[in-house]
């Protein structure tokens, strides 16, 4: 079997203007980045009429292993397969962060015969959107420290500064740093740190903004610190919001690329679902609604992470309602959730994970059952996609189908898009199209009128299965403060591990009767949510012992090797 990169490099791409033309777009609607990628003008939102009865599909997953379970592969493959069975579809996905690309998981372009092209560009600098987010974020940080050094007219309390710097590389050494050392010419000394760029509130704003005007407004609302009387200091107060928006003027336009089978794919934004809300942009989805009859988007990590935030944050802002949820599972992940096996990135899989083990699947399927129940809470039809590996057996597949249907799934279908492309996803596409024709009774999990604590407890108990929630003194103080400031009407974006339904990555399967610890709550007023930090959640990942970047190189002809 060829590697993902080899498959991508052997493929034949169609000029992106031809892909756009099939969608009803003109070359004047695009800003070309070479022959095979382009940005889409926001004017398209006004020029094109809405299509009636567009079907909106969100692809999510069970709680994954550190290797991932094929969610992006399934998203891309499903879009191709819908086209294969005669439906006009578009995939909408996030741009990957360079942290995972050079860290544990490698690239995020899908894999096998279900991936997007150009794969190298997509996984690396692409059209520069992530860099634009990083520069805009760090400009605010520089303005903040400069303001304090130059007299501090806003009376900013340095101890309240919540705005760290960002870099799009996993670098644990930057989690806690000191700046301003070396005398007054180098600024005022203080402790701070770095987050990974995709965790930036600026990235979340890019993904949730309706248009350029809304982007500017949201950037201005960003809370950077407080003055010495406790009043929030915003990017507008610091007079940096305008410049930040200028740096994002190109980044707000979504990117158009193609799959291996020349199905259109819109790529935009890249927030992590364990830290931020983990979904591609509202703008991308709304443009896709004007160009296709089926829009397939993806939420990061498990259904308890990105899909819950898709429903309660993204759908609340966009007013778009999903017709179907696809939950991806794999045999190795189900077996891992039995609690008998460990999956460690970079190490060979336990042989029991790649051989028939019905007992382990039965014991680990509780995670799948819970994620199905989670999505059913939103009143949307659910289709389970079994991402099949060569080592999976027919007995295992039939067992998972039986468990999924009993747990409430509308259907459970095998997906072979990785090995076979759209043909391997035809059954999944038919099942999804059928589910989309059912009546969706979509509803949110909680009301915005609920208190901060009630919203958190609702997510913790109903989605994670926690018994209760406990708060650190710092979190208690923040809740009191944010309620007084009126932030209690914002939705909640939980920051927790993606490797467990709970806050503890070691707790597999379906943890019960645990207490969810909230150690801090931070405001993302510009993005429009509060995000509680559960347990020891980090906003800057670290690299593994053997990063994926060790295998990446380029030959004398400029051909990239080892990307994924």
C-alpha cells in the first residue's frame, strides 16, 4: 500500500477554476493561490441565492485513541460518496495546526484514497491563514506590553493580563515564561506564557464571524486584561482592534481545494476542539449552502468535545440546523475503551487490538453508546460509520452494528473510503441521505438564560456523565465576576482532554460517578463564550519523544518526503 503522501503525489489535480465552475462560481469570485487552491470572495454570500432544503451533516466520533479514528477521512470520503451516488455535495473542514503535523498525529488531509489536495500545501503553510491569526494575536500582546512600558494611561493591572502570546508549534518550554527582563528599555517584567495559535481567541473569532464587519466588532470586544479597578480592558480600548482586523482581511475568506476525486472542499479556520470550539467557519458553511445540496462538515475529536460545541455554539451563532450526525468509530478504539489496552503514538499496537476480540469490543462499546446518546440529546438522527481496517472481522463488524442500533443509532454502516475512495463510502452516503430525510427536532442542550454553573453542570452531567462539578477558589471568583459583568449569558466552551469523556485521559470507556474539577474559567468575549478549564488541561501541547517531524525532509528536486 502506498503512503498517503505517495497517493497524493501520484494523483491528478484539476485546476481549481474548473472545480469552482462546477459549483457555479466564476473566476472573478476567486483569488488564486497558484493553479490548485484559491480563496473565495465573501461577495458570493450576497450574489448567489440560497438553495432550498440543503442537508447539513456533522461528522464526529467516539472518544479517540491518540492516533485518531478516521474522522477527517470519513468527512472527505462521505462528501465524495454523496457525489458518487448522485448528490451534489461539498466538504467543509478545518486547516490543520502545525503542532500536530510535526508532533504526534502528523497531517490532517485525510488519508489513503480519501484525502484533499494539494496535500503538502494543506498540511503546511497553505494560504497563510494560521500565520495571520498568530500575527494579529501577537500584535495585541505587543501593544499591551508597550502600553504599560510607555506610561500605562489605561491603568492596566499587569497581574490581570490574560492575553498570552501564541506560536503554531507544540513547545512545552514556552508554557510559562518571563518577559521584560534586562532593564526598563526591554519593558516591564512579568510572568506570562504561550498558547498554540489555533487555541487563540482570534482563531475562534475567525471561525464564528458572519462577515468582515462582525469580525471587526468581535475583535474589538476581546478582553486582554483589567485595570486596577477591575474594569475589563479590551482590544478596542488599546486601539489595536483595527490593525488586528486588517491583518485578517485575507484570512476571513475561505479556501477552496479538491479531493482526490475532484470533489470540492472548503477549508477555513482551525481551532482545537479540546481547547476551543473545534469547528470550521460559519462563513465556509454558509457559502457551501449556496453551492451544494449536501454540506458535510466536521467537528474535532469526540462527540463530547467538538460536536457538543458545534451544536451549542456554532449552530447557535449561525442559526444553521443539522439534519444528521455521523459518529465514526474503529475497532481499535472500541477495544481500547475496554480499559485493557493502551495506545501510544509511535509504538506498535498491542496484537490484541488488531486481532478478533469480541469481548473487548463489548466492554469498550459503552463509549460508543454514550456518544450516540449524547447526539440524540440534540434531537438529530445519528448514523454510525465503522471505519474499517484490514484486521477487522465480520463478527466484530456485526457486533458493533447490533450495539449501535440498540443504543439508538438510526443506522450503522461500514465505511471503506480510506481503501476504496467514494465507492467504499456508497453505503454510508445512502444511509446518511436517508437519515437526512427524516424529521430533525434539533434543540440546544441548555438555555443562555441559565447561570454559568448550571450550564457547566448540564454539560458535565448530561454529556460527560459526571456526578457533579467542583470549583477551585479561582474559578468561583471568576464566576462571580463574570456574572456581574454580564458574561453569564454567554454559551460555554469546555476545555478538557479529548482522550476521555471525563477530565482524566486515563479514564476510558464510559466513566461514571466522577466529579468534574473546574480549575479556572477564562473569558472569550470577542468569540462570544466562556471556557472553563477542566483538570490539568494545557493550552500549549508538547512534542513526543519522537516527533513526526523527524521523518519529514525534502529532496534535491524539491519533493517533500515523510509528511504523513
